[in-house]
C-alpha cells in the first residue's frame, strides 16, 4: 500500500494522541468520552506509525511528498 501521510501530519497526530492519553490518565477525561478519545488516540498512533490513513485514501487526500511515497 502506498503511504499517504507526510511527516508533519504524522507528528501532529502523535502530539494529539499524547495529549489525549495524558488527559485520560490524569483523570481530566473520563467516562465514555474518555474511552472514545483514548481509542481515537490509539488509531492516531497506529496510522502515524504506518504512514497510512484509510480515510485519506477514500477522499483522495495525500499529504506525503512525491519522494517518500515509495
């Protein structure tokens, strides 16, 4: 599969995931909303690790530059 996420997009996702995890484990986020956001953080980490976002493929978005798509 072709990568469709650039470096900046991956870094932003990791930062957002880290913030969500920190807020959840400090008790600021809790309940159903906290669990949903924790799952979203996991998805962000997974997609940034593999540099592939399935929703980007569906909508035809590509934030990866041409050199690093290999």
